[in-house]
C-alpha cells in the first residue's frame, strides 16, 4: 500500500505502527478467542484496555490526581451543551471567548441555559488572531471561562492561556489535545473529540477536576450528567470500546516517541518548517493569521488567486499530498499536521511549494 501524506483536519492521520498493531490484533485480541470488537465491555480483557488507556493518558499528559478522565460519545459537539447543562442556570453564568466557529457553536448552545457573556471575540478580524489578556472582559462571578485552545478552521492557537483569576478555564482541546504540555492548574474541564491527535472518531475525552464535578447539577437525564459517567468510570453504558482501544495504541506510540516533550518539539519543528517557507515568499504563500497566534496544528494560507489554490490542491494530490483544501466556510489551503503527521511529509510539502511556485 502506498500511504499518502494525509493533511486531513479530522479524522486525521494516525501513527502507522499503531494501525499495524491494531490490524494484527483485530481478529483475535490477546489470545482471548475473539476480537476486541466482539467482547463485552465488562470483560477482564476490555477492563485492562480501559485502565491502561487512562493510565497512559495520565502519565503522558501529566494529569494530576484531582482530575478524572471520562470517555463519552456524542463528539465534542455534545460537550457544547453538556457543559452548560451541568454547570449553569439562569443565575449561574459563564464567559465565552470566541476565536472561531467551534467556539461560536459552544457559545450558542450555552445561551440556551444561561445568560452567558462574550469575554472577547475576534470575529470582526475573521478570527485571524487570539485576543490579548487586556481585551478580555471577565466576570469574577462566572462559573468558568470557555475557550477553544486551537481553532481548527481559522488556524490559530492559544500560545499562552489567559489568566482568569479564580475562575477555572473550560477548554475545547479537540484539535490540539496532547500536542503539548499544559498547566492543569488553570483548568477545570477539558474536552476533546478524539479524531485528531488521539485516535478515531467515536469517543470524546473529558478531563474534569473532581471538586468541579461535585458541583455539577443534579436531576439531569442520566447520560447528560458528568456524575453518571464519573460514578461508573465511563462504564454506565457501553463505551466506544474500539475507539478507546485505538487511543491506547496511539498513546503507546506517543510514549515510544519519548512522550509529550518529544512530540511537542516535533510539532514545533514541523510547523516551523512550513511557516518559514511561507514567510520566505509571503506575497505568494500568504499566511491568514497574525504571527503570534499561528497554530502548530492547522496551518492556513492563501495563494494569489482561487484558481491557483485549486491547481495547488489538485497537483499536490497527484504528488501524494492529500487533504490540503481549506475548510469549506473559509476556502484557501489548510495543512493539518497533528502529532502523527510525519516530518518527511512536511519536507515533501515545502519542496512541492517551491516547484509549484516556479511552474505557476
Ligand atoms: C475545535 C473543535 N471543536 C469541536 C469540533 C466538533 O467535534 P465533533 O465532530 O467531535 O463533534 C471540532 C471538529 O473538527 C473541532 O475542531
């Protein structure tokens, strides 16, 4: 098989060694006489997968003891409503920082439950930057401050998380979770759809501070309450077992790379290579965002015309560079270069950019 360099924004490229290991174990898992796909989620074998996935995530991400990991369904999108449902009322509000369309969707759902406020928005600048600390209008009585750590569509990323005083940050980290180390002290709740850095679509990881979990509302439908899942170690109902198993394999790959420090360094190296190529030729390969706000996961750029962009995407595809089309809502070019995207792929892209520039 001739694997393409896969720049898809999510679902996205996964480590080849993890895929191969999953393939080798797909028919029979660990001499159990059946596939992991066929097993009870209450079996000892699956129990070990569940525990190992949490253990690896805790170790590699440096998750402190006062947090709990949950594996849920419904995508990151379900968290847009589940978060406010669990923590807000008409009297208890939260602040939202709007840095892209995913943040806007989260805000829109939260408005259904509480008079939530916009602490800052960069929509007028087409989301081309992350707001500065001085721009944030924070309410000290807010239950949380919600932000999107990496804006998958706009191609911006918080390089430094804001100071929100005693109010915890609640972050949608769908597109940069486990791409870098973070200071958990700032966070109360983190959620992420797995289908970028962690594994396949189908599981959403929630990492929640235990004292905050305790404060979540009673009286919600069972599935929509964090307490239900926390109380049953994410086994209240059938969890997305296969997706969790894939995450375990991806985390083993992260560990083999040298852990998060090594992965973070490689992510910077990959993105820096591409940004340097763009900055060397800024009239042709124009970055869409302010430099300090640029994402290390989704690099967005424009060419001098839409025709050239179409030709770029088509010719790149023929050269084995797949998935470079920008999101349908913004157009342009987007290279999504998550943890598993290989450095050689970046070299190939930069080489292709030079050739394309000469011939067009
Ligand atoms: C930052 C961010 N949040 C939320 C979502 C929505 O995730 P899901 O499709 O898992 O609901 C995405 C999807 O790409 C995303 O990039």
